[in-house]
C-alpha cells in the first residue's frame, strides 16, 4: 500500500468501482478545473457552478446520454440542466439548488474506494454546505498528469453513459468487464511507429473502406474500441483514413470486420515477422484459440457499448476490396 503515489489513488477513485451514476466523474472534472484556476479555498456557490458547468457541457448535445443506471429515471443534474435550458429557472436559483441537492452524497463519498482504506482529505477537505479546500496532492496530480487524467475522466464518463444505456440486467456484467480491462490498461501512446508493419499486411488501403490511403492521412485505429479494451495490442490495430476512423468512432463494428481482422492476424501468423509472437501470446497459440479469444473480446465490447453497430462507410463494397478478393481466391484453392 505504501508505494502508491497520489496519481494512483486518483486513478483508483476515478477508474474502479461500480458507479451507479456519473457524479463522481463530474466531481473529478470539477476538481481538475478548479485546480487549473489555482483556487484553494472554494466557496460552495463556486463549487456548485463549476459542477453545473460540467453537466451542461455533457448534456447540451444533440442526443444526451443517461447519467445513471436506471435510464428511465433522470438525475437531479439532468433535470437542473433541462430546466435551465427551458428557462423555467434562472442561473442563481439553479446554483442554489445544485449546492443544496445536486451533489447527492458525492462530496462525502468521493474518497471511498472498496478494498482500500479510507483516505478522506487526500484531495480536498470540506465544510459541508459552506466550502471545500483543495490540497497540494490534488494540485500536484493535476499539474503533472493533467492530459492523462483529463482523458481518463472523459473516457470513464462516456463508458458509464454507454453502460447505462444497456439493459439493466447486463449493467453489473458490463462494469465487471470494464474493470477487468482497466486493471490491465495501457497508457495512451504514439501508435504511428506501427504503420510500416501494418502496411506490410494491409497494403496501402483503408481497413474499413478498402480505398487507397493518401500520404499523411494514415491513422492507426483500434478495431475494438480502446475505450473498452484499454490496450494497444497489435492484433486489434489497423490502418484507416481519418474520415473512416472518425465515422466509425467508438461504435461496434459489424461481424464482417471481425472476419477480416481474424484473417489479417492469421496472415501475420503465417509470416516470419517477429511480432507474430505478440499475437500468439495475447490471443493464443492455435488458430482456433485466437479466433475464439478475439470473438470473446468482441462479445465483451457488445455488452459494454450495446449493439450500436457500424457496418462501414456507405460506399463500401467488399467485392472491390482487394483483401476480400485475395481471401476468396485463397478459400477457392
Ligand atoms: Zn477508409
């Protein structure tokens, strides 16, 4: 326990545990934002306003996502933002109400993590209803890891919303899956060094639309979203246009892309490239095992993200895809 750093405590608060709503993530973002403004002593109104701002950013989009596990009910913050939009309350009244009811019990409970001893006061202390005081631990973590922790907060928030949209009987399972991947998660890193290797097995065409990739438009994409798998293992990486990459985003790809990915990986396995050992150690030693493990990851992603499929850009036609042409030729031989 003693060799945990402050940023490890921060991550364990944000990334682990079964969350029934998004309050903890919103408070995390609020704390980061206040620390960026170099505020130590935060009056309750300032805290409420900042917390409200986080939800406004999150909810003022075309299709806002549910903020708690029961998607048929709305949280206090969802209702507050909605009323403000409709003009049925003004900002002062909203800030007052957020301060009174909006935090639920997150101010008291933020520091509690299952299986860890309680470390109240690590990132802030509070005088409930009056103020909170940010600690140097918080300022240091924000100063040194701002980019990472901000990205983690955003992806965790999106993950929870994704989990809340799926059927409630899958909810705990989805959270377990996320936690399992999070425990083995890798940091964000530059994936461009993988491009030459991937080109060797994919040619210069986009994995999703099979059109040629122009120089400078080549992106390394995680076929199964990184926000679920949390790793950069080579079997899940492909090259894509920025347009296709963005259009696919974090959606679940259709089945045919899984077949293509399995086949692409088997092509690497059939080569002498030393990286085939990475695939073998990540997915399994036999072709059958690799396919089955890959499809298990696919099923996990579907549980977490729901069956919001993406079948490719509309112009895509497998018959014009060199990859499929070669594959069919091979199967016919
Ligand atoms: Zn493309």
